[in-house]
C-alpha cells in the first residue's frame, strides 16, 4: 500500500511517499521538502499569511518531484495523508485542502494526522526503530512534552511546559543574542566556542519532582545578562552566554526525561521534534541513559524538524492497525489547537 503524506503546519512544506505490505515495516520511497526559513528570517519569526501563500506555491511542484523520484503515478497511490493540526490555521488549510481534493479526485481515502504524532513516530523511519512501550520526549518549537507511549495511538501525557517550549527558549534567547531565526541551531553553533559555566542561569522547576517544564524565566535571565554586558559584550562573552543558555535548557530536559523514565520504569526513550537535533542534548542523554541501561532512539537528523515523511509514516502505522482517521467525503477541517493525549 502506498501512502502520500503532506505536511504544512508551519514553515515547511513537506511531501513524501511511504510504502508497506501487510504488517511489514513501512519504508520511505521518496520525499521533498521546502523550508520557508529564509523568507521569514527578514521578520525575525514566522509570518502566518506569508507561510500559507508559500505553501500554496510549493505543494504541487513538490508533489510532482516526489512522484518522479518514486517513479510512480498518482493513480498508484492508495491513501493520502495530511497534517490536520496543531499548527497555523491558514498553513494547515493548504495541505489539508490539497490532500483532501486529491483524494476525492483519485477516489481514494484521506487520512488526517496529528503533527506531534508524526514527530513521535518519526524514529520508525530510521534503520533501528524503537519497540513499544517507550517514554517520548517531544521537543519542538511549539511543544515540550513527556509522554508514555504504549502503542500507536496510545499516548499518556506525563508532563509538559507551563509556558514556553524548549525550541521557543532557544529561539527567543538566540534573538536576544542577535542571531537569525530560527535561533536554535545558530545558538548551538555559537555555544561550541563558549563556556557553559560562565553565567549562572535559572533552571526553573528543576526540583519540582514532576516531569513538567518552565522556560519563560530563562529568556528574562538572558535578557538581564545581555543588558548588563551591554555594548561592551565581547564575542567570547556572547559565546559564553549562548553556551550557558543551552546548558540550562539541556539540563532541564535531561533531568525531566530521567524522572519520567524512573516514574514509568521504562527502559526506552524516544526523542523527537526540532530540538532533538541538538548535539549537546543528544550527548548528555546518551551518556546518562547508557549509565541507566536505557536505550535512546532519535529520528535521523534531517527528520527531526518538520517533514512530510513523518506524516506519511504515522498514517501508514495507523492504517496497519486499522485505527487511521479515514474520510472519503471530500469534507475536512483543520485543528490548529489539538492536544496529542486527546486523540483516539
Ligand atoms: O519540530 P520543529 O521543526 O517545528 C515545530 O513543530 O515546532 O522544531 C523547530 C524548533 C525551532 O525552535 C528550532 O530552533 C529548534 O527546533 N531546533 C534546534 C536545533 N535544530 C532545530 N534547537 C536547538 N538545537 C538545534 N540543533
Ligand atoms: Zn513540528
């Protein structure tokens, strides 16, 4: 069975084709991605209206590219999957509109996918997919959550951020340091030359005893330090502040992930979402988990951030279990706000 997946929830247009036979592991046949980052950089963040318009421009050429790469025609596609939410309403409408119309034109079912479920299941696209059950650390630009995952579709929220997401903390701190959007990877790069102990930044809720997070205070602390240093801030101090910021975020994510593993007694951790690409986070998680006999799974680096492959994969895994949200009516709705533990 061939599943064509569309992702358009934020600033990446992703299209991908995944194939599976019976209960065999789905495999990626082809994928194409267009990132709008350069377009939004001029504004220091994502401009929703520009994002929607760009998705419209990109989605069909990317679809043609995927079909060409895979060497098959749209008539050979069995199911069309799309991100239904959460995300920017206008951006979601583009992917959903194209996917559902295409499905109606081809007389095939359309499957709605939760964006975070896509991230969560993205390690199934790797050579070494995880086994259930596991603890998932979801760290993206909009979400920071720890979940217990017993099966595809069975997600128990263990804890989440009460304010900013980890990616947001990276991005807002990076902006304060004069780095371009999205700041996470830029801040991580600058941190390589810095001393992580140079500035004592807060680790909110670190000792709350619960797997919850709070990152809003961190950007205020970064702002205070930056203002204290003012114009006289040297390149070394800038790198030190970046390294100290990264260390604070990573320490909180690490401690809370370990707490969730301890609470659930599970020995497997899946890290997903854009911040999962962070090298310092990966190094520290690997080290701490190895000590505790916990296996850590990551998506491939390029699949950490938004992409169509994870959407096609999530739909494929649900189709295999008979739990996909199929519709053939041509009607659709998007869900800009949608919690993952609410899905069935
Ligand atoms: O999952 P994602 O592509 O989009 C959302 O669904 O939000 O995540 C994007 C986030 C951004 O905040 C970006 O700065 C962050 O992931 N990010 C990183 C790194 N690569 C991406 N943060 C820290 N280190 C990185 N290497
Ligand atoms: Zn995402």
